[in-house]
C-alpha cells in the first residue's frame, strides 16, 4: 500500500478499500504458508520465503514462483511480483524490478551486473551501502 502511495501520491485510499485489503493479505499469506517453509511476513503486502529446502536450483525456484503467482491470481484475483536471490535484499530489489506481475531471478553470478543496472533509489537501506 505504501508503494502504491509513493507511485501515485494523489491516490485516495478509502476505509472500505483498506478494510478489504487486510483480509486479502491474510489469505495471500495463508497461500504462502501452504508451502510449509520458513516465512517472514514483513508488512501487510510483503513476505520472504526460505525455499532452499523446496528447490535445488534457481530454475526450480522460478517455476515455484510461477506456481505461487498462479495460486494467488486464481484464488484472490490479484497479481504479485516475486524476487529470487541469494540474499533477502537481492530478492527484495528483484521483486520491485518487474512490477506488477514479474519474476526476477538474480543468481550469485548475476548480482554485480544486476546491481550495476539499478538506480540507487531502488536499493533498500542504501544509507548503509553508500
């Protein structure tokens, strides 16, 4: 929701919309919990999954992400973006890279090139990076 307001500051969020957003978020998080892996829910519309025990490669991780997107789209009629990477920060930057319904895979070998192409404002906690 905060990202939407950043991108469209003139948007007006009604109480009714917010009241629907919360249960939708809970249902999406329940879909993620079905994967039976470690999940860290960091906000109403953001979560991190540790899928190292579910997949053996970045290719498998990509197909798992496609599956997650499909489940969310089928059940909730909404889209989501997913970032896959060797660290939480890389995954976060990746999830913002191809919105509104992209999947970005950043392998360890691609980190340098991927970050080189990013605007500094795309990097979370950039104060600690600069």
